[in-house]
């Protein structure tokens, strides 16, 4: 699955889910969920560093990172961003800055 297909797949799924919950899929809602996922990733990283606090769960970390990526795909779709093109442009920009 390429980036555009993944954007469409997560958009279609979440749009249907939002409609079933009588909710509206908005950038604000998606961003809040994205921020939540960042917090869950941070929790697992803290758990790995401070094992006495809570148990580290590598499978959960992988799941949370995947969910974060899906949320980014969804947010970019809501803003009509050609993410594949934007990523390629950003990488080229970073390479040019590195060469200076």
C-alpha cells in the first residue's frame, strides 16, 4: 500500500466510524487524537527507561507508533496534502541544508 492509498483507507474508515458515532471528522479532533498517541508513545519510552514505574510493552509501542502514523495520514488527507510529494520535497530540502 502506498501513501495515497493509506490516506484514503484511513480516511474512509474514520469517516464511516465518525458517522456511526454521529460525530464530525475534523482536523481538531484528529489532532487531539494524534497528541494523545504521542503521549502514549512517551509513556512507553518512560516505562522502558524507568522499569520500576510500569512495565515496558514493546508491542504496545509499535501499535502506538502505527496509530500515530495513521493519524498523520488522516490529518494530511483532511488538509488535502499530497503527502508523498511533501515528504519527497522535505527530504530534498533537508539534504540541501545538510550540504551547506
